[in-house]
């Protein structure tokens, strides 16, 4: 606790601190010129591996603000064995994620049972028009390349 | 002669009223909902005579987002993502009481390592919350530099939180039964267990050093400053009995000299394993509220230091069913959040979501003292008092 | 050429243009200095991209932006007063420059009552502030304007009283005369004549009082209650936009320059520096001293919180004014005795 001392001493101490800061290096990162490297776990953008998706709708259902739109249809596959029964396979027609609604909670990534959704730390996808925040299947697929390996763990 | 005396006098002698002062009409000053220092959208309707506040009525609700109602139609995992948005300055700490309440209803024992991780991140949330406070009160009093100094160091703490949870403000890291686990069935290499990343202990320790350093800077820059003392000492005094009567909690209550800290009395997290002090003030004025929080940052950094060195190995999650259904029952769990006591009252009917969720937030109860406290204060003091109560409108309105 | 210079009116117009130009440039430089210094004190970089290097064009860009903005007048405002107020503020500050001597000859008018004129002209700005606060039809503006008026009354006195000490010591009220008095040798050290500015000749207290009162006059932190953005939104500036806001803004920074120039003339020896020829180096010397004071003012602003209005009043009446009176008495005694 500060005790009563020489009047003005507190002001002088504060001024010494600001003067010291004036001559120390700034902590600014010049954003467009140099970029901060986000941590591997950073929740930047969700990437979609469309091949792994089985249109199970779990993510769309669990999403707290319902920002995932999925459409699919059943396709008949040729039987795996000669003379076997043709198999039906769900095919993804549409996978849209509205980032204008998304609140980056990550529940969809977590509930996905087939590893089709991933977090990527990329963050540069702002748009001038709010409707452009709706990322379709291809756009979400592009993010997949930016998904980093999980970080090493503390032993 | 006090105002009350004069009023009774004029009541009895209404015809021979003698005015000793020049009667001037009072002015209604409407501070907010858009005002630089109401921390969002608080509205204060004040009747002022010059700069003296005669009467003041806080109007809240401009940021009501209906979390309690929303919780009734969401599942427990979804509510986790919602509750850390209640008080966005200390997002992680909001999740804890809700998680503990649900786990107690379901009778789940949380592994110790998960509890330690929860505790570390909660204290980090406390540090980041208090650093925001330590910088915003001087800003309200006209000094802009402490803001940048404190937020610079807060960034280190937020980076650590982000490194573990993936989110700076809204971690959404707690899961019923522990912390964020391996993903659902069928997890492959990319969704491994979300344990602490490598280097966390070391970075945390150095970040805590920086935090203590900036606290020392704050003593020089703010606490020891004569002008700051002039503006805050003896301003906005909440006596201990009044504080208790109004339901003030957290650092605001401790500044009034009541050594009440849920970290010491309740057992929602293993705080009893650590050595830390409950910081109390003596006068309950703005200066004490600032000093208490400044010291609490140091204490929180001590807890984090101890916790990261003693963290036990083990599981991150207890065994929980895939689909979480909470048995029928009611429970209230409260926790010492950075802003004060935060509690969740859950009424479960056995479904996937609560039947009713009541959220007790610290800011709302702390604000209830305003109209009593601000009567007779000056407008500049109003700003100092508002700043010293440390509330967030999201926390007030939910 | 000489015909133009000989004609009183054309010369006057020339001088006014020159002063306005100099004042605008100096204000922009001070604004830039404040942006940069405040940023670095907060470990930021501040303006960086405007103008290519170090963001030197930031104040210009800001000014251009302000000029493009709509000139809003609130519906309930007292229109003529509202529109006139920024001009009063700017003109008041501009008028002070008339007596600031940059060198023995480079002075618009060496008035015999220079000090008196400077203090009188400097306080005109507050009338403009009061006008702005009153005419804006805004409660915050009104409170800001009234605070400014109360502040003026409290701080004009110590400001004047602090200067009286210097005037007694110099025996003149002319600004050039005061500088010349400080250039006169005080004592001889061997063969070299040592001359000291008044701050080292017993006017240290006077200087401190003058600077504190000047800060209050300029509405700078820790005395920026009339603006107090966290309390009164923007005080008397709340309703202003566009070019009129720019005028207030320029007026504020020109005021800083004017006050610093007066303070360095009165207390720091003005354009005189031992060993340098005043006629050629005078303006540079003065600018250097002004720069120091401006830095001090900026430094204080970005370190300190603001006082409360009543604390400011009691500080003025209970401390500064008695101290200034004692200062006068002591100075006068010494002047008579020695």
C-alpha cells in the first residue's frame, strides 16, 4: 500500500515509467505487413473433408445457432461382390457454413464421428458483404490444406 | 440544517417557507445507454443539481439476450458454449459453476488433472479480467496509458488460454466430466486429446512474472499517483453492512473489509491445495476496490504458479455417456468469479437440457447498490464509482 | 516590394497570413508529436502508413477528413453563437502570437504591455468555449462550458500573479524587454559574463505555477474537465463536427504552442541562448525551448488522470494563489533590497 510520502513523488514515479516506455521497443505487430502466427489450436475457420462426410447431420443438429446447412441424397453403389446386393451410400450435395452466424464454439468439429470437420487457425476471410460469409463445400474444402498438425503435449 | 430537516420544516410551515439557497430547477441527465463510460449499454437516469446527483435510477436490460430462456431449449453441451458469453471478460470462469452443477447432478467424479487445468484457466481468466479492470478505472479518470500497459500483459495470458483451449475470450473448453476430450468415436490423428500443449508450464511461469511486473508498474503509474488518490480515496464508500445488505460480492465486498471468498469456503475446485491470501480492504472506497483487485492479481498468479508445478498426471475426462441426460433434481452451485459470486440454479426434469436455468451473476447484484451509493455524489465521482464496481453489461443483463 | 512593405495595411495582411501559416504548421507538428509520443508511451507505434514514412501526414489526412465532414448544427442550437464559437477560440489563440518574439526583430508588434496583452488575449478562448457549451443545446456541452468558465476564473489569477514576479524582476512588460533583461549578465565568472534565465534567478516557483495554470487554461490533462470524455462525452465539443471541430482542435494545439512560447520567453530566456547570435539563431532557440515545454505537456497528459472540478478549484485558491502572492512579495523584497 502506498504510504504518504513526499507530495508529487507518485506523479514523478509515473512519469518516469512513461518516459521509460517511450524509449523501449513497442509491442505492435504491423498487421498487414507482418502476421501473427496463431497457435495450432486456434479456432479460426472450420475446414471440411467432404469425402469423409456421411451426411449424418450430427453437426447441423448439435450446432447451437444452426448455421450449418446440409443436403444429400442416397446413391446406389454397385455391389462390392459379384452378385451381391447394391449398396446405398449417402452423398453430400450441399454443405454450407454461415460464418456470419457461427459463434466458433467448435461443437460441430467435436461431434463429427467420421473426422470430416477440422479447425484451422486461418483468420483472413473477412468480407464486404455479409452473404459472402456463407462458405460452401469447395471453400470449406480449401481450408483443409491449412489444418495444422496437433501440437506436441506437455509431458 | 440538512436537506431532510429543511423538508420537514417546510412541510409544517408550508406558507412561510424560507429558502436559504437560490432555488434552481434540477436537470435530468440521461447517461447512457450510449455513453463512453457505462461499459456498454447501462442507462442511468440522474436528477442533478449542477454536478450533484440528487437521485439516480439505473435502467438495465438493453443487452438482455435471454440466456435463461434459451437454455431451456438447448442441450447441456450447447449451453457450455453459451454461458462463457455471459461475462465475456472472464469467459472461462463462467463455465465452471455450470459444469460443476451438472456434474453434481449426474454424480460424476472429475479427474484431478482436469480439475487442475480448470483451476489454472479460471485463475488466468481472473487475471485477465482484473487487468482489464485495473486499466479501465484509470481510463475513466482520464489516464489512458495504464490501459495499454495492462492490456499488453493481458495478451500474454490470453495467448496461453488460446494455446490450450483454442479461444481467447470464449474458450468453451469444459466438458461435463472434465475438460475438452478426445473427439467422439472414431477419432483419428488430428483430433488427439486436448491436453496442455508443450511448453505450457514454462510459458505460464514467465507470463506470471510479467503479470507481477505490470502490477508493480500499476502501483507506480496509478495506485501511488496523488491525483488518483485524490479522486478515489473516500469516494463511493460502501460500508460492510450495506455491502452485505445489497448482496455485493467478490472484490467489491472484500474491499469493504468482509473476508468472504468462495474459493476458501466452497469446494467447487481444489483451491484448498494452494496457498493464497484473501485480500481485503478497510474503507470500501474506490481506492480500496482498486487496491484489492491489484493484490488479487498477484495472488492469482501465485495460485497459477503453484498449480502448474504441482499438476498431477492422469485422465482429462471421467466416463460420461455419449448422450448427456441429467437425472431429475435441482441444484445451486456458486463460484468465486472474477466479478463476484456467480451461481447456476439448474432444475432438471431428466431431459437433455435443463427444465429451468437461473443464472445469478455478480455484476447484476453489485449494480443494485448504485442508486443508494450515488445519491449526493458528484458527476465525476459517479464515473469513478461506476468504474470501480467492475461490471460488464453482458453479465448484468444475461 | 518596398512599396508593399511600406504600406501599413498590406504589411498587416502579410503578417497575418504569415502568422496563420506558421500557427497551422506548428499545430500540425504538435498534433503529430502528440500522436507519436503518446503511442510510444503506451508501447504502440501510432501513425505509421500515412505519408509513407512514420505516418508524418496523419494530421494532414485527419484535417482533410474533418473538412469533408458535414458541418452539423443541432436543431435546438443557438445557430449564430454555435457557429461563431470556434472562430472566437481560434482567433483568441492567434492573437497571442502578435507579441511572441522569435528574435529581437522578428516580432509582429513589440507592445510595451506585451505580457498584459498576451494574458488578456489568451483568455478570450474561454469565452468561445463558454459560447460553444451554451449554444449547443446539449446538457453535456453546457456542463463542459460551465466547467471551463469556472476553471478560467480560478486559473487566470495564478497565471497573472506568476508573471508578476518576472515583470518585477525585469522591470518591463515588453516581451522583448524581458528577454533582453534575461540576456543581461547576472555575475561574472572570471572574464565571462554569466546570464541566467529567470527560472534560475529565483522564479522557479513562478514557473511551476505558470505551467500548472497554463495547463488548466489549455484544458489539458490533469485539468481537462471541460472535455472529460469519460464523463461529459466530449464536453463543449460534443455537438461539433467537420471544419468547426477542426478549428477547436487546431486552436487547442496552437494554444499549447502559444502558452509554451510565452512561458519560455518569460522564464527560459526566450530566443536568447548564451553564445548564439539572437538575430539569426533566435527562432531556432525559441523553438527548441518551446519543444521542451510541449513535450512536458504531452508527457503529463499521457501519465496523469484528471482531477475533479472542486479539487481543482481548491488547489487553485488554497495553494497556487497564496503561493504566487508569496512569490511576488519575495521577488519584490529582493528587488528593493538588492
